[in-house]
């Protein structure tokens, strides 16, 4: 092998790395890759999901034992990244260098996609159903795709799925929760985004402001609000990161 040929072969991996790096620089959605890998593939997220639902089960037993309202008890769950896992759509979009946070591919997924269950969700839903507690699914999925969403949930053998208790995007989640409250006492809210719990969190782009609200509402978390992990998307996704000012040692 000649020196020139050998040099070219040695350089090929470097050129390949540079090429891939250049491609990533021109594909902004690739920034989501690590978060998606964590959300979809990590054992840690699976553990957090199971932990959340196991804790929710223990807590609902306590809440039911102390329930003294004239209204019937209810639990409200979000759907996406709370009951069902939609990450295959997000990965597909990133692989196509498409920013899924524009949500222009979501409707097609609702119609034709095949999400899987979040670990622990079905066991919790089945337990709550056995206790005679009403479940409402309040989600910002498209109202025009309601039949498709119901079909998807039934295919996953999710209990208490009907047109009456799957409440999709028409009005704000708070307004839909208020509809439930007219006849039910909501014992627990479960979701992956803070506006699944209270209207004050909706459309607050400042993570500093939202973190202040979390501190203000701290008594709810682990009590009647259960937060599911979701590293894939959220109002925090464009926030600036804090850095250490010390110069790096090379």
C-alpha cells in the first residue's frame, strides 16, 4: 500500500465525521436526538413512569379512604406521554430533519399511528376502574380526530374509553376540568405538562416563572398532582442553559 493511498484511507473516517457534523449543523431538529433517546430508550424513564403510577396507586387508596364529598370521585389523565407513547412519530420527523414541535405531522399520527402504552398506565387505570372511580382523559389531541383516538385507546385495551370521557381540544383544559368538576370530585390529576394541572401554567414561556409557580404549588405534587417524565417536548425546550464560567482545561 502506498503512502498516498494509506493517507487517504486514514483521512476517510475524519472526512466522514466532518460530513456528518456538517449535516447535523444544517439539521436543527437533530438537537432533539439525545432527549428522544432518553425518553424512548432509557431504563431510567421507564423506572420513573412505573414509579409515578405505583405511587399514584398508593395515593389514590389514601384519597378514597378520606373521601367525604357528596360528589362521585374522579381521576383526570392526560393522554400523550402520560398514557400513550408517541415517540416513534417524533423520531421519524427528526430523521427527516423535520421539527416536530411545529405539530404539522401530529394529525396524521392520530389517524394512522400506533402508539404504545406508557409503563404502569394500564395497571393504574384498571385499578382505579375496579375501585369504581370515574376516569376522564383530557387531552389537546385534535377534536376532529376523536374517533381515531378512541379507536387507538380501545385497541390498547384502555378502560373507560368513550365519547363522554375522552375530552379533546375544544376549549382550554381548565374549562374541560371544570366540566368534570360539576358532577365529580377530582381526586387526582396526572400529566406530563404543568398545564395538565392548572390554568396558570398555560402558555408561560418563561421557565423561571413556571419554576416559581411550581414552588408556589409545591403541596400538590405527590399529593393530588402526579407528573410524568417527558424530555421530548415542552415549553422549556427553547430555554437558555446555564453554564459554568470557569475556562475549560484542555
